[in-house]
């Protein structure tokens, strides 16, 4: 555990994770080679038999594209090659070397095995595939890149979800809660073990084992929130859990595949800078993926259950579609429509895939206990659905203009511009509770594929599309105030003592209203206080000054009073552009 506790660098996390995984791949490759020689005479592992069992599945259709590699002779070669690459991967890890080529080759060979073999596959193969693919992508972009950190959080999220969902399913199962599941598992010829079976015949011990597994799996996600000194205890518990599964049940692959994720998870927990990536992966990738796959896989047994699933997943999806920050993802702004489309397609498929309850499925011997458990879970789901539904309602209300707005020209030209913050409610506008900025807009520029940056993960100010973009006066008027000397900060650094950074205040002609444009580039404003400005006149450039973590243009309008407080306590005035009240996730296309 002391070795794990010292895992603080990305490279060490890669090396330890891949080293552990490669050991498991070496063992499983040797097992596959032995199994191939034992069963090849029976023909059960032949490609002619395997492809018939999965002919019209997605897995089967994918396998058709790789038919050459999956033929018996080619596949036998691939198994031996997997052993060689696994040994090579382990040796490279011993010398702290990360080879992108070996990683991709290992991923491809394991993928071939999964496509080829219809028997005995479990979650350990999926986890191994996730690790190899994610770290291959991270290595391709550079192990110290933000892509690499994203991939590491993706692995960590998969691990935490795997444990949590498995624990929830066991918790909802009366067979597990009663302790009968342990007795049933250890009495089988596949996973049985005489010693544990004799122990599990004691009701108290079987219940203790069952609840121990349930509590471990359901509580493992708490590793994100505990004192760092307790981290080794979580990892030790996980290691002993999988070690026991390997020793008593023969689940060797689980030991190596899941333990290989621990160095990755440890680094992610210790790296505070990457915590936001975990939240992005969790809320924008893993949870939507969970809902969509649940709908895609036929589970609902009647229209009532189907409606509950649709309402829960639909509310979450629409909440994310309406309120989420989409250009902050590597997928871009248009991914919100992909998510919405995937939900509708999955919902339609799930409706036509409803199945009748199988009489062989487990029944609950304790109906009263089952009703209580379902009631608790139902109450929790109802609470979450109610909260998200309320957010949707107020966000929709916040999209409506409060009236008495001021019509302006859009201050940016020649591009597609996305509204990060804007609207008439705090769910879609972070400025809502600041009196002067109640209807303020934060604006970034989108590329043709819907990204706010020129690269997948921006590290320099020049990587942002809007940086140094010309800013034009949205109206004709008089300059009331100019701040032009603040230096631009690197991305992620902020200056909370000067929240507006460089900014300009323009009093609109023939009105008592003033427009404030903030976070301008250092030295880009050439106007002086008292100067007059015409609508459409160049007044500066977008920078990254003030209390901002990345380049964007901030604009808001106020009703002038004797205090000359332009930023905080004045009365806000709503803005419209081409008679449109812009809100979060609005896109304004501006021309000359």
C-alpha cells in the first residue's frame, strides 16, 4: 500500500496500471493457448461455430469486418501474438517505457479475442479493453496531456460505476440480502469451493458475507471524498475482495483487470486539477451512457415500468440538453443533439422490445421487505426527478425575456457565437444574483464543428477561437469609463480582485442606459473617457483579463444612476440582438 500511496505522477500511474494488467493478460493468454489445444479437436472453438452464435448481433456484424483475423489459423496466431505483446508490455513497464504501438496492438488483439469467443466472457475483459483503449489514446496525445487525464478519469469513472451498480443490483435482490446468494454461488460446480461452501451453510456467516460484498461495492465511490490517509484502506479492501474471488472462485482476470485501475484512480483523486474532468465524464458521458444502454437493452416488462424508465432518463437527458455546457466537451456543441437523438432512438426501441416476465426469474420470498426496499428507492428516484424537473421548468421560464429590453447590435462579427451564461434565471445564468449583471451574457466563439477551441484541449490563450477577436460597439454613444492596463492571464488563472479586467462603459445616445463590455485584451482599447463612438465602430479585442478562467466576452446593460456603480449594484436591463433574448446554449451567427 505504501507503493500505491506514493503514486503521484502520471507516468507512474501508467506504468503500474499497465504492468498489473499485462500480468493478467499473460496469464489469460496462456490459459487461452491451453484451452485452444484442449478443445480444438471438438470444433467447439472453431470460427464456423462461433460466428453462428452471434450472426446478427452488433458484435457479430463487427466480427464480419474482421473475418480474416478470426479464421482458425489466423486467430491461433493472434493468441500467440497476444502473449508476446503482453510480455513485451510487462517488460517495457519494468523499464518505465510506454509504447503507444504496443498498447494499440494489445487493444486490437484483445478486441479480436472478445469478438471471436462467445463463451465465458465477463466484466474483466470489458475493463481490460477500456484500460487498453483509454491509455492508448492518452499515450497517443502524450501522457501529460489533458486528453490523457480525460482518459484516466474515464477509466476511474468506469471502475466506480461498475462497483456501485453491482452493489445496487445486489442490494435490490432479496436473494443477496438474505444471504442465499452466497450459498448458491459456492454450491455450483463452476464457482464452488468446498471450504467456503461449508462456512456459508451458517446463515449468519452467509448473511455477513453477502452484506459485506454489498456494502463494499456500494460504498467504494466514497473514496472520492474521504481523508487521503484512508485511501490505502479502500484499495486494500478492493485488492482483498478480488484476491478472494480469484482464490475461491477462479476469477483471476478480475483481480488483474480491476486492480490495474487502482493506480489510475489514485492519481486522479490526488490530482485536484483534473477533478473537473471527472465531473464532465460522469455527468456528460457515463450517466447518459448508462440511461441509453438501459433503454437499448430490453428490460421493461410492462408499460408502467417502461414509462418510469423513460421519464427518469428523459428528464435527465433534457435537463442536460437545456442546462449543460456543451462546447466544454471534446464532442462540441452539436453533441447535445446527438444525445437527444440517441435518447429518442433508444426510447422507441425499448418500447418495441418490452418483454414479458420470465417465470424462471427470481421471486422475492419476503414481499414486505421487497416493498419497503422498492419504496425507499422509489422515493429517492422521485426526489431526484422532482429536482431535475424543477430545474427544467425554471430554465424554460428563464429563456423568456422579462420585457423592457434594449435592442443592440451584436458586438462580434464573422462567426458563430455561443452563450455560456445568459437568461432570466440562475440555472442558466451564473450572473443572475448580481444586480447589475442579472441579464449579462458570457460569449465564446464556436468552430465549424462546435468547439470553442482550436485544439481538443487548450493550453494557451491562442488556442481559444475568440481570443483577440475584434469587438465592435453595439450602439452609438459616449465613453463613460475605460480600464485598459490589466495583463492577460494564462488559461485557468483568475484575478478576483479585478473581476471585470479591462472593460469599457458606453452610454447609449438619448437614453439613461449604459453598456459594459469586459475581459478585453490588454492595451486593445484605443478610446478615452468622454470620446464618442458610433455603432459598429471597433473598440477593442477579446482578452482574458479579470475574474475569468478563459477568453470570452462579457456584456451587460444597466440603468444609470448617481452612484456610477457599473458592475454590481445598478439596476440591470435585458439585452436583445435582432429581437432575440439570448440564453445559455443559444448560438448567434453574426455577419458583417
